C-alpha cells in the first residue's frame, strides 16, 4: 500500500498520518469523497482522496496523530535556527557583543540555509507526494 506524503506548505514531507486534525479536515474538504468529484479525478488524486478519508475514519475510531519524523533538511534547518539563536545571545550588539561577529553569524546562517536547499531527500517509491 502506498503512503501519502504532503508535498507543500507547513506540513511538507509529513505523511498523512502525521498531520494535525485541523489540516486533515482541510484536506477532507479539498478532496471530498463524493461521486461527482471523484468521477473527474485522475488516478493519483483519487488515491489521495481515499487515503485522506481513510485516515479521517481511523482517527474518528480513536486513532491518534502519529509523531512526525523530520527529514534531513528539516533537522538541518532546526539546527541552524537554534544555533543562530543561541549564538546571537552572545554575539549580538544588544547583549554587548560585537557588530562584526553578529554580521559573520548572519552570513554563516545564510550560507548554511542555502546549503539546506541542496539537500536531497530520499524518495520512497511507495509514497504519493
């Protein structure tokens, strides 16, 4: 069975069973389970519709949102964000740091963020994105 993975927005790279209930409800509205709508859908969209509604039914039966396992890129971005914040507490001029040190920190962060855009995430052939 193929797994459906969100391919955009705030929950990019989350599998359908990892997204919060409010976003699942949004997807249920975007992919309604009715004959009129499903009749004109492509096969991939129909599979997504079924997966979204199966997940909604699983949760209504007592199932819970599964924890999200971050991608390599997501983890790298978290490292950059938290590292930048932590180092800014030392190097920012507002806390008696040096302007030049903060500028270099900003430059380092920007270069690392550019590198993150080049990280290739492995794709799973069993997933619909």
